[in-house]
C-alpha cells in the first residue's frame, strides 16, 4: 500500500512538471531544456522562503512566477537574440544551476522541521488521524487537478488559441498580425511556471532542497508527455492534459517496478534514461506503422 | 494606394553569387485594382510580394500604403491591413485546430488576444454563413480538425480566413498552383467573387496565363526584376493568351532556353 501511495505522490508531482513540458514540447514544438534548471529553481525558492517562515501556500505562487520569469528569459534569448531553441535552453539551464545555489545558499537545504503545505498545524487540527497517511496524496491530487483545469481553460481563451496556433503554424500567427516571438515567450513563461511549481511541491513533500534534483527533469517530463499522448489517447478519447497526468503516473510505476526488481537508488537516472529510450522507440514504431498505412 | 519607389534588392550581396533582383524598381497600385502578375521562375514575382508584406528586407527604396511609409514596419504589423493566401494550402490554416477554432482565430485578427474565450458563441452563425458561401459543406463540420480536409478545402478556408476582417490588400501567392485543375478552377471563381463583393485591392501572382487574362483589371509580366508588360483598363481587356505566350517565348530565347 505504501508503495502505491509513494508512486501516486511522485507521479502527481511530476504530472505538474509534465503539464509544463506538454506546453513547450507538444503545443509550441520547442525542446526546452531550461526545465532542468527551473524545476530545482522552484525547489530552491521554496526552501529559501520556508526557512524564512513564509506562509507555505504562498510559495506555490512565488515559485510559479520565478519559473515563469526564467522561462521568459529563455524565450528572450531565443526570440530576440536569435539563438537556436535547444541552445537557449542549455544556456538557461547552466546559468540557473549557479543561480539556484545562490537562491538556496547551499547545495542542500533541509526544511523537515518547518511547516509545509503537507505538514502544518492547521492540517494536524482538521484532519482525523485515519486520513493522515493519505493526506499528502489527496492534496497533490487537488493541486494537480487545479493546474490541469486552469491550463485547459487557458487553452480555450484567445491567448491560448494563439499559443496553439504558434505551435501549429507560425505563418498564420504572423498573418493574424501578431508577433510570433511574443507568443513563444508567453508560452515558455507559462510552461516553466508549471515546472517550477512542480519543483516547489517536490521540495515541500520531500522536506529538502537538493541541487541535483533537476538533472534529468526534462527527460522525466518528456517521458510522461509521450507516454500520455502516444499511448493513452489511442484507446479512449480524453483531453491531452488528462493523458499527460496518467502518463506521469504510469511512468512512475515503471520506475518503481524497476527499483523493486533490485536496482539501487543510485541507478535511478539510468532507469529513467533507459525507460525514456524504450518509450521513444515503441512510440515511433507505432507511428511508423500508422504512416505506412496512410 | 500602394506605392513602391526605387526598390533595390540584392540576394547574397557581397559574395560571388551576388544577384540583383530589383534595381530602381517602382510600381503603383491604385485602390480597387486587381493586378495579375505573371513571369518565369526567378523573375521576381514572389520577391515582389515578400517585399510588400515585409517578409524580406529591402536594400533601398520605400514602400507606402495610402501615403504612410511602411518600409520599416515589421511583417506582423503590416499584416493588419494585408491578407495573404500562400501557394501551400497548409500555410493559411492551423491543422490541429478545428474549423470553428480557425474561424475564431481569423475573426480576431488585429484584435487583442487576451483571456476572453477564444470562440465567441454568438459569432458561430456568422461563421456558418461564411463557410456556406464556399459551397463545400464545411459549415456542418465545425468541430472537424482542419488537418483532415483536402488541399482545396483548406485553401478555400485560407481565402475566407484572410478576407474575414476588413483589409486593404489581398495578396495571392500562386494560390491555385498546388491544386488539381478542377479545384483550382473552383478556388479561382471563389477568389473572383470574394474580391468583387468585398471590393479588395488585389495582387495575384500566377503561372496560369488564362487566369491572368480572365481575372483582374491589370496585367503585369515580370522579367529579371522589371515589368516588361504592364497593361490596365481597355488594353488589359483586349489582351489574349497568345500575346503573353509570344512574349514568354521571346524571353526564353533571349535566356537561351
């Protein structure tokens, strides 16, 4: 049971990250590596704020805006300074490593003894002891669903339409008398906002900030998105955002299974990479079969 | 009125491949004119459109619309007053969005894309009416993704979308060239109707000499960055396909083809 809860908790945290990656990778068609920097950035900001006794729920919003700011810088580098998309992300990711250390003060910051959104006096008073073990997962589910609904609603607004158009057909955005560069910057900002929010939740759930948590965040995000959009949406019709969340949980399950089969915790990144490769090969194989029929 | 004055455009300037596209090129297009532009490949037809739209920069010269200098205006800002249909039907629509979403996008051209709903439900009837004007039955497929439509259907939608909001110029960039002859005919007829009904000033580049002769109030033939034929009014009305074809052959012999 505790394994299932653990998988769900991790899956839901990474689902928020995956919603962000979904925006850049699927909607904007922009391989955004700055995610490896903005995810720990969300965690660093949170650890710093919580040690300064900032109200834990407020850190969610502050982390989002910090990530959005970093994302818009990636966009600025790409759009205004005309650096290739992949390189803009790498530049931002590398710069953020040092910036995150500055924000947090050091490479490890523990916040075990501090109040977080998952562990505070208010919850202690309100929640009966029987529900306690499930409290974190319930809270995570609520946060993830709120994020999903907000993103779904946003994509139905005029601004959201334009974002989708920018990924679909840049020329049309210009034809609509809109600056496609600005649309990309907005998209990157929102995406990295979600990623940093995931980092914030991750930090509060684990009770610490650790500089290396960002390594491979983009791979996890991409794996979640690809499992979700390639595997799930073939069967049952559902919103892409829903499938991305499910993809995230499935991916965590796969990782948990690999660990249970005797891999050491230090092998986690290897497992992550191998699984991602496996998913890519499987999904492109499926894609090829489809195009062969077309 | 659109005014191009003393345009200079070089490709690969400063290299051994330097090529002069336009040298001291000037052209005036008055309001309500429908200009058909023909010419061989590399004669400067598409470059002309790209210069008007701002897709490529100029080396010298000025462009003005109704007296306002737009030479330095970025492409996306010019598009507020210009509608453009491309040769490739995929360029004018978003394949992964539905017909309704595409129509909504086009309807909001030039307006603020803020957090209001992308589709205004009260406009749906208007979109239906506009789509039925095409006569392709698209008004009953509002929730279908544009990507599954045929090239002809997409081009018809692109034409509709680019002329939905009030524009001053319609730019047609070989917009029937990628379609089969029958679909091309339908799109061309549709173009004629849209231009007439909305009184649009139009510039159409085409390789189809018959369209150039049948449609439009002015005919221009481009060769090596200059207009070697430029006829309007009665002179244009009297022109025959054979006349243009002869001129074409003349050029080809000159070029050694």
